[in-house]
C-alpha cells in the first residue's frame, strides 16, 4: 500500500476547536468541529478549560 501525505490543520478558537485533513494537492478529506463552553468566573472575565479542547 502506497503511503499518501496528509496535512492536518487545527484551529483552537474562542468557542470551538476545528480540524481539517487535506491531501498533498490541497483537497479536503475530512473536517470536524467541537464546541466547548466559556467560563465567566467574574464580570468581564472569560476563561477556557484546556481539558475541553481535547474531549
């Protein structure tokens, strides 16, 4: 079986993490996203839990 190069792009955004898998020629093979909550422990504060990024 011939090995084919693939490239993975990951975007850890404000409310979701997104990932896309591409071939060497730039064709998108798969795309996925997962939302996660924002935490507001005090007024005007916004935090994220890094554990949420990998769930």
